């Protein structure tokens, strides 16, 4: 909560004292920094078992930045742990709308669908995740070859 308050105060000061032409640039920068630190706080809360605090924090991040894929991934996992499968799937699918090739979200979707009992959907998501994993592996190997 201190990080949230601190980031909010910094954002308010920057906006208040910025020239009009600089306001949008500084506001955007502070929002990105704020989102990153809030996501880190939420992940920490989740890791120590405070799912409700993590959910609250990630909801606030998504109010500021509805297309923040890191926040969408994280809240999907938090909701999955809270057995809110419908909402977890919704956030996961939003992340996949933003980046259909996102391996992390695809794996999460498979896990959600397994828990929901959607065998066919889970198998499709798992197959897609394997293909995406292979693509990443091949890209990584290709990068290593070019470095030699």
C-alpha cells in the first residue's frame, strides 16, 4: 500500500508542476512505472497467500491500463487460485486478444479449462501452447546460431 501511495503522490506532483506540453509524457511514464511496481506488489501478495490483496491491486492496475498484459496474466492466475474460473478465463482471454501468441496466457487458459472440465478446450489450448513453445525454442536456437 505504501508503494501505491508513494507512486500516486509522485504522479500528482509531476502532473501539477509539469508544463502543459510535458504533462502527457510524464503522466504516461509514471503510469508505466506505477503499473510495474503495483504488479510486483500484487505478485508478492499472492506469493505470501494474500490473494484478495493481489486481486484488489491488479484490479486497480487494470483500471489505469486495461490492456496491461502482465496484469491480465497475473489476475487470471489469482482468480484461478480463488476458484473464480469464469472471471479467470475472461481475463486470460483478454490477454490472448492482445497477444494471441502469448505462451504464458495459453498455458494458463489450458489450466483454467482443465479445472472447468472443458476437456476439448483444454486439449486445444495445450496443443497451441506446445506449438508456441516450439516456436520460442526454435527462435532461441536461431538467435544462438547467429551469435556464433
